[in-house]
């Protein structure tokens, strides 16, 4: 009967690989903090309290990400495309 992976000799795989650790760097000012920072929902950069832009209850790395979150950026449907959807084409 083979041994379970937890009892095999050698280094164990990292359980939290890809998950932010206890320390984090701000994506705007590059300062290191001893705790995980919130992430911008648009560009996914870590952002500290001093650099954060708050809009609509969310935290962003800058005004450009905040405005594109609420205005939609390039995801707007043109009027001709909207007319096609309304007509059922």
C-alpha cells in the first residue's frame, strides 16, 4: 500500500502557492507593508491607504481605474449595436 502524500519523504508542496502572503508591496508607491493590502478590482495592483482612491465604496489604485470601473471604459455598446439587439438581429 503506497504512503499518502503527506507522509512521503522530501519537501512538501506549498499549500498557499499563488496566494498573497502576510507582507505586500504597494503597486503605486512600491512601499512594503507587513500585511496584505487590498487589490484594485480593475488592474489587480495592491494599493496602500495613502495611495488608495475610494469611489462608490470600492478601493482603486488611481482615478483612471475608478472612472473606468464606473463608466465602463471600452466595454460600451455603440448605438448601432444596441439597435441591432433591440430589433432582434
